[in-house]
């Protein structure tokens, strides 16, 4: 009536992880599309692939890559013929905006814990022996950028990258001298590690839209009817 959003509260959704996984594997769910951050070497798509393998739905799941979560969430909301799952991370700087600006979704419907693909400061091979100079630029996604606050205080400048993988590409292309990236992206782009920040465990979230929630709730109810009949 007043145009304000209402949080999605779908009766009939599976309540436990085992139930959710069983429903997603069931023949009632024909297709799943996972929307993740590009490129493939970023932590979010790695966690998504790990989850797909763990749940056992690779045969019906497609992965689509996007530039930033806000954009691929909007694309996920347009999907009407499949269960769309959009992936974010616990340390995504705008996670609260994803939650409060998408009240018609369930942003934390499924979860995957994964050790971060070793986060590190990397440089192009030709600069590896130079020592970090205060005039150097550092490409970083906004979330891990505080890891180089010490360098910023010494004069370095952080340039925004849409993902850890993109940061590595910027460094390989010569747009910056340094980057915060993952081990996979470092190898992919032929960079050299300057410093390792480590590989702590992180939680990644798979969210569903109202359309996907309806499909999952319907499939769950069908499975319950079959179980009772048996």
C-alpha cells in the first residue's frame, strides 16, 4: 500500500541444509543458474564451484560471471525459468546493502565455508627486485584494501578493482605496480608474490530470488507428499 518493501517469508521452504540440498538435487528442480563475481580465479566463484560439487548438482547448474554483485543480482531477479542463486561473501563491503535493498530475496539461503585462496600482495616480474616504492599504485577490491593501509601511509595509492582477479589483471597489464589478489589469479597472470596475507576460513553466501523460493518450496512440498505416501 505504501510502496515499502516486505522481507521475503516463504512458507514451505526446506528448513535444514540437508533438506535444501535434497530439494536442489531432486528432479523437480530442472535448472540452477549461479551468478558470481568474475573472473573465475576470484574467491566467490571458487566457493560456488566447491558448493556445487558438494551438493551434487553439477549436471543441472550453470555459472554466469558478473562485474559486481549489484549487477548480477539484478540479472538474477530477471530469471523466471530456473532457480537463480547469487553469491556474495561475508566480508563483501556492501553486504548490508545487498540485504536491505533486496527484501524480496533470501541472500543467505545457502552457505559454503572455504579457506581463502591465499590472499597476497603481488607484482609484475620486472618489478619484483625493485623494492616497494612510495609512488607505486596498488589495485585492490575495496574489501581487502585495508590490508595495505601501511603502504598508503607511506605514499602508495589504492585503485579500486571490481574483484581480486581483476586486480591481478590490472597489475599484469601495467595499470598499477602492485595488487592484492589470490594465488590462482597471481599464477594466471604471471605475477610474483611480495607478501602473503594467509588463507583464513571465510563464509560465502548463496541467495535466492522470490521466483527461486517458490520453485524450491513447491519441490519441497512434492517431496514431502511422496515421502508420506511411501
